[in-house]
C-alpha cells in the first residue's frame, strides 16, 4: 500500500522489516528494488533485484526489471542474461521477448534478435517492434522479410521515419536483386524512391530520407535529382561521408568531373581510410585525364584494400565498365536506420 501511494521511505522500511523477519522473502527483496527505483537509487535497486533472484532464481518480475535496469544503464550483456531468465521463467511474457530482442540487437546478435521479435510479435503489434525487427532482418541480408516488417511498421504508423525506413529496405532489396532479377530490382528502386519522397515531404529535416532518396535516384540514373536530394542531406548533416560519396556519384553520373572530384576529395580528406571514396576519387581523376593523380589514389587504396585497388586498375585499363562498378560501390544507405528509441517499462 505504501509503495502504491509513493510513500517510498515508509515502504522501504517495511520491506527491510519483512526481510529481517524472513530472510528468504524474495517478494520483499523485489519490492524493495521497486522502492529504490522510485527513489532513483539504481545501485540499490539492482542489488535488491539480484537478491530476489538469489532467493528465487525463477522470479520472473525481478529478472525482467533487472533487465530493464541493465539495459537503461547500457549494460547489454547483463541485460540479456536477465531477460533470458525472464523468458525462461515466463515464456508468455511478450514484452520480455521484445526487450530481449532489443538487447540482442544492441549486442549485434541479429539472428537471435529476429527469433525473439517473432515470438514477441504474436502479442505485440507496434511500429517500434516491426521497425527494429526489419532492421535486424536487414543485418542478416533477409531483405525481402525486412521490407515486409518495415512496411508493417509504416502501415501501423505512417510517419516520416517509417517511410524512410521502408525506403532503406527496398533500396537494399533492389541491390541484392540487381544481378539476378533486374526487373524486380528496378521495381523496388521505384518503391524506395516513392517512400523516400513521402518521407521528405512529411519531414523536410529528416536527413536519412534525403540520403535514401538521393541514393535511389542515383541507381535509377536520375543524377540531377540525386544531387538535389543529397545536397539537402548534407545541408542537414555536413560531414556525412556516405552522403558525400553519393553526391560524388551523382556528379559523376552527370559527367561533372570537377564537382565529383571535389566531393570525393572532401570525403577522403575527412577520412583517409574511406575506401569507397578513394575508389571513386581515383576513377574520377582517371576519367578527367589526370592519370598521375589517379595512380596516386590507387596506391593509397592499395594499402587499405589491395583487391579493390586491382579492380580500380582494371577500370583504368577499360576492362571493367564504370557503370557496373563505381556507381554500385559504396552506395549503401545508413546501416542503422532511424528507429524510435524503445521505451522499456519500469
């Protein structure tokens, strides 16, 4: 009663008394942790939840709340262990499965995350869950499934960030289809462009959406439109390497070698190890007739990625078409789409 009334000090004293009378009282230890949570004493809160679990190892509420505490503290390894205990003790706890999935996502354990999202989705139907699930499916290159989940997220909440995320998935799905099914790839590039366009219309300050739009326009050969979109992305986020690389690709597609070189050079000046930028810069120098500068960039690239430097050499010799290499190189949109931060229950 005192805890429900937010009389936390009185509640804490009562739980302490209960533990003195019965040191094996796991519930008292757990609710003691609840009181410390409300008093913003995370160390004591965690200690109390751990005490409850020591007394009763399958105490699901304590394991769940301990997972929340560790997750919010950025301790994802301990959060995962706690949520694993929670779902083992209570397999029907969909929120515990969802939180475990989010924790696996943070740990880059994507296959395990996908399995937990599938279990959580039996009861939880939110755009946040489907957004995170779609992202993790993309990380294991299951782009068709990623597109489906992110489209579900978009249908549940047609906000700009969800339009941008589904654009990201369709783009990457198209990339994966480009060699085996060009017609399907083109259709997915068109879908990517359509959703990215909706995203920037809804939120003109969403940088990822402009990048998705520009990247897709490049793939569709609409280089002037790509340049416009990518300039908007860089106006919002000035030192974004992937956007600079895409902008350079757009200028290269327009055969504006001066601007392409300037943009690729800016990217590689910011990060001398940016291999996609170095490759594209070397190719642009070569196309401009500056063979000496092209060879110099190829040498730099060779120290970072010898095989890619050899590919660049084949481009110099005309053995490989630039359309098949440079404009397909380094064109990935952000690896982490903008996903709303999950709000874990307390």
